[in-house]
């Protein structure tokens, strides 16, 4: 009679104090260098975190310094013409974030005397600031002892603590709170981000180099050597998408300064045969206007070929 296969023995919980020591020691030697890590200024941290939403660090780094040179503080940004803020956002994509950032600066100016709040609830109430950005500002600017969970941290904790490629966000937050290094949230959160970006990659994780290798559940179960999980379905192609057209509209309006451009000219720039029927363009522009990214003359709203569109003043 065949013996029953034995279940894998449950591993004991890791010694988190040792985990913290290993990860923080690795971070001291290998942590990435970014301009937003060179200070703890709340305003500059808010700018960085808004830019880093859905945009790679390599694109953010050069734009960050240029933006701060033009808008060095809350008051300057709050009172700047919206057109200048949108122009300064060139190259970062998702242009609505520029409007949200300026509106956040205006709210901070009016409601908090120009001082970025440290309270998580107050931060979340700012335009365009969600749970991640609020936690990042609270931690990195004010040293609040809170976990900061981005996609890299989520992957690291999912694998190391639960042998999963992706825990639910709620479960990840529970693990992040449990694993938070006491009194070291500032360095710990950044260390986990860097482990995720540099070591615990989606494909071909470099487990032998990982500071968590001794206690990682994912590695202990051999999941790092097995077939990779199926990726989520890819987003719709960017080429020819509404998102591409929206970005093209804003980029062309940036080049026209404040003069604006007619619908007929704009349509030809965005789509070779787009001037034959302007309905598609008006629909895109109406969405951009609602978001505060463009201004349309009455003629443009009616779909007149001579109607003018420009960046907001």
C-alpha cells in the first residue's frame, strides 16, 4: 500500500529583526540614488510622488529638477498660470496630473497656509493624491511610521511573506504593516522598493543576490525556478488610441504657446484625415476641457473648423 505523501512542513515565522537588519544593510550599499531622496522637503516630495505615478523613474528624474526650478514652492505653483504648469509637464504623460498637482498646491495654500499636511486623511483629500502618494509624502517628508506600498513593494512582500506572485492589495497592506521596521520606515520603505526594482523582478528574479533569500517563502518553495505565472492581459495598443491622441493634442498646444490653434489645423496634426469629420476631435477636447487641460471657444465646442483651442490661461 502506497504511503500518503507528506505535507510540506509549515515554516516558522521569520525573525523580522534579522530581516530588517539584512535589508537595511543591503540598502546602505546598493540603494538607488534619486534627486528626490536628497531631501525631506514636503512640497518637493509631493511633486516627486505625483510625477512618479505611472511614470518610470528615468523619465521623472530630469523633469523633476526643471519643474522645481520653475515652481520652487507651494505658493509659486498655486499662483502660476495653468498653461505654464502643463507646459512644464512635457514628457511625463498623463497630463491631468499637472492640473491635479497645481490644484493640490492651491488647496494647500488656502487650507493649510502653504504647508503640505502630514496627516494621511488630509493628504488623501488633495486632488490626485491616493493612498500610495499620501503614505509616501507622510513617510518620506515627515518620517511618519507607515508602510508605503507600490508595485515593487507589493511583489516583494507577496513573494517573501506568502509565496505568492501578487497578494490582494488589502493583504499586502496587512503584511506591510506587520513587516515595517520599527523607527526605520523612511529607509525600510525605500529599501523594499529597490529590492523589487533591482532584485525581485517580475521575470528572472535575482534570488541569489536578495537580502531576503534566507527567509523568502517563494524561494523556499522553489517557485522562483518554476514556470512564470501568466501576465495580466496587456493594455490596448497605445498607437492610435484615444490616450495617444489626447497626448498629441496637449503636445501640439504646448508648441503654440498661448495662441491656440483651430480645430481644422489640430485635426490634421493629430490624424491625417481627421479634418474631414471633427466629431471625434470635439469629443476628445470636451474631455480635456472638463479636466482643466484645454480651453475651447464657443465655435470649437460647436465643431466649427475655425473654432480655437488653447491651453488654459
